[in-house]
C-alpha cells in the first residue's frame, strides 16, 4: 500500500500515512491528464468573441461608382473585406469551448496525478499546520524545512485559518485552498499547481473523513465524483 510522509508544523518527519491503492496504486495515462486539463481550461473561456462580416458592418449599401467607364476597378460596396473599415473574412464568431471529457476519463486523470505525486514524493501530509503569528518568514522557513524551494505548492486545509493563509499569501509559489475546492472548474492556477506542483495536505482532512490515517476525501476533493466498484 502506498504511503506518504507525515510532518509536523516544524517540518520534521514524524511518521507515515497509508494511501489508498485505488487512488494511488493504479496505473494511469498522461494523455488523459493532458486532455482533461485542456478541457478544464477551455471551460473557462467565455467564447463571446465576435467580428462583423461585410453584411453586418453599417453602410456600404450602394455601389460607390458605376461599373464601367471610370478608369477604376469595379467595386460593389465600400464595406468589402479589402476596403478600410470593411468586413472581416473568416473572423472569430461566438462559439462554445466545451470539449467533452467522459466521467471515467476525469477519474483516471485524477488518479494518474495522485499516483505520480505519491511515487515521486510530491504528496506531503502535515499534522496540524499552524503558526504562532502571521509571518511570512514562518511559512518560508516551514517550506525550507520540507526541502521545497521555488517549486509550486498547493496547500489544502480543512477549515479557514487566517494565520496560515496570510503567512503563505506573499509567497508567489504557494497557493492555499480549503477543501473541498472545485478548482478543476473555476480555479485555473490551483489546477496547474495540482497537476504540476507539490501537494501539501493538512492532516485534519483525513481525520474528519475516516479517522484511520487514510485520505478518502481525495475522491471528491476536486469535483471528481466518488469512485465506484
């Protein structure tokens, strides 16, 4: 059964936490992760871009000059695409940026990312993450004790904590979120950090979920439906 290191608030390793084989032990596919991330980022696009064609631009209803005997090239409208202030050819129009990703693919992508983090030691569990006062230097020292330099970090806590949040918010490589956070739908930066950065989890999350040292909350943590079977 996969395991993750357990640290205290001073960044010292004090034990290990067992991880679910269903989430962290199954083989995954990076291609599915790529497709899922691209789809989630596409969901954030409004798709309201629009340009006017020659039929939508105001004016140009009459022929600028007669067809023949002027010495100039024949023209039918001053709103033709080759005219200044004319219509746009093949420009963007409102469209829906919502590629379909199956539920099984989303679950597989989720498990692939978690399994990769567990394998490479990018998943850390902290027992009672807290600081005596709101100081960025406490947060920086904590990350340094964990061996995390300028790498991207996503910190998940189970309840609002002003001291933790304000201590980390001045660090550009750290993002603090409260679980469950449906970042896969609304939070692009947190999604990037979840996929490409380190994941630091507060022990209170799995305490509130099972009380036996496991992390079942990850099944629904990022808006992914619970695994079945």
